[in-house]
C-alpha cells in the first residue's frame, strides 16, 4: 500500500462526529513528519464520496481555506452535519478530535 492509500485508509477510520489533524493522520500512518503530505493527498483525493477528507483539520481545529471540494464554508457545513461543534473562534472544539496515542 502506498503512502496516499495509507492516508486514505486512516481518514476512512475517522468516525462521524469526530475530526483529526493532519499531524494525527500522519502519526497514524507511521510518520509524524508527513503532515504536509497528508494535506496534499487529501487535496488530490479523487474519491471524496468514500474518503471523508473534510474530517481533517489543522492542529488548531481550523478548516482548510483551500478545501478542494467547495471551500472552507462547505467543509464547515459538512462537519456541522456530522455533529461536530465549533467554538466562538470558529475552531472545532477539542473534544471532537480523535484520540491518538
């Protein structure tokens, strides 16, 4: 399995109502230094119906201003539809992040 396939497999395991940061996904792939690669892989994801890339946000809980499938407002709306809540600063509340050990 190549790196992009590994990234997509990890993202597929993020449950509805939860998010992960690029760094968390990179760590789960096995290399915590790949967070930028995670971002690129999600940007070129050709199967957004099966790979819920909208569930990945930055480490501060901010949605991507370059969200490839409609922009940051679309990503925010998709997360809200999943049950994810945002704080008053527009960031995903910490309790919605998956736990990575």
